[in-house]
C-alpha cells in the first residue's frame, strides 16, 4: 500500500505534540503549491513562462517569470490557511502578515519559492525550500521576533526538487523522509523513510571559480579534499541549484559549501530560507551544517534576508573543516 505525504504527516502528528489537524492542513498548502509549480516547469518550453520578468527582486537579482509564479502559488495556497500568521519569501522585501489571533495564527512559513532560478532556462533542476516556525505565544512578542528565531526553533523544514522526478523531502524533527510525486495520481508517495547521510562521501560541491576570493582556510580545505587527505579520492559536482546540490549530498554524502568571498564577506546564501531548513534536515540525517566557524542552527538572525557562509554535508568532511583533517 502507498503512503502519501499527507498520511505520513498525520501519523507523525500523532507522535509529536501537535494534536489537531492544523499542522497537516498547513503543509498541504505547501504540497499543493509545489504541484502547481511542478506543472508549470514540466511544460516550461511550451508556454510563455521562460525568461526574465524585467524587474529585480529585493536581492537585486533578475526575477524570472517562474520565480514570480512560484511565489504567487505559495502565497495563495498558504495565505488561505487560518493557522498562518506570516509568510516570508525570498521574493518579497517584507513579510506578508495576516491579522489572525495568537490562538489561530500559530505558524510562520519562510520560503525560497524557486531556488536555482538561473537554471530554469536551460532545463536543469530547480527547487522550492521551506521552513516552518511557531509564532511566539507572548502577546507583546511581535511577529518580527517570531520570524527571527534561530534555526534550532524550526518545527518543520523541507524542500522539493523538480528533477527527472519531483521529490519532496521533509522533517519535523523526527527523521527525514522523502516522497516522489506520482503524476498518475497527483500525490507525493513515500519512497524513503528515516534517511541518513553517509558519514563520508566522495563528492565536494562548490563554485570553484570564486576560489581566489575565498578566505585562506577555505582554499586550504578544498586543496586538502583534492589531495585525498581524508582518505578518499574526491570528484567535484556543482549544479548551481542549492536544492539539487544538497539533495545529492544528502543521498551520497560529501560536502557542499558556499564560502564567503571578498565581494560577499557574509556569504551568498540566505540564512532563513536556504541555510536553516537544509541545516535542520542535514542534522536530522546525521550530517552537519556550519558557517565554517559555528553551527548554522545556533545563529540568532537579525534580518529576514540575511546571508551566511554555508558548509553542509557528511560529518567527516564538515568536521575536517572545523577541526582540521586529523579529527
Ligand atoms: P537563487 O535563490 O536566486 O536561485 O540563488 C541561490 C543559488 C543557489 O541555488 C545556488 O547554490 C547558488 O545560488 C549558486 O550561486 P553561484 O552561481 O554564485 O555559484
Ligand atoms: Mg535560492
């Protein structure tokens, strides 16, 4: 018998403290939106959704038509759920907030609607990343305080990778589970439960064209991997879609890194909707996620679009960066 993601979340919900169906109803908003995005991507060359929108987003990046579509799909599908207090998107400068009481509007969803959008036009994998936070109960804690919680406070996180098949991976802090979209029935069906990242892998994944602009310790680290100092002969793999590079790292092990550069000393990737959710998943799968100095999930955010250096992957590789190769 198949298990759909909806059934799985309901089962998980009974095991965790969420007694009502609220949480599964909330996540069903995400799965619905990603199915809408999937349908658009699948036929991207046939309809007029490829290419740029002609405007830039809050990050100063060219918005692609599919970026805008994916953002609207998520805002629409989630905004209708009573349990949502705020939606925070890579594409919107400010959070979208809803006038709902603390009792009903219990959750905040933070998302990157279409990650890796530079890959859309060339038919390469893209993805959606999401993170769920609980609104802080205190009456005087404004929504901003609830949004800027450290990653360890996430109640759920996940992503969808739109690849040869469409795969959804999520955690609620009770393991990492993967579902594949079965297009014949339109449902995400359980394909891997309690996923674990290998303790060491054979791939490293980084945009090496930036090497001259990295801090010295990152250059030395990648040189060490190349030299086989961790007892493995590494190959490099870099898709340029974080979700796809992370998904491979989750399955095969190894390390993905986006170090700081001279131009971007704070790193390129965003903390709230890229690094935090993937760090939560990595740790749940026995992997690690770090800035190169400390744990991603411990960072106290100060802004919703804040960036961070990001190193994620198998324990062996991440520890080698943090503590040196002997560890
Ligand atoms: P995006 O959210 O605008 O798509 O940007 C994030 C992407 C990640 O998916 C990917 O890891 C990274 O940017 C690639 O950056 P670069 O082209 O500098 O290697
Ligand atoms: Mg992104």
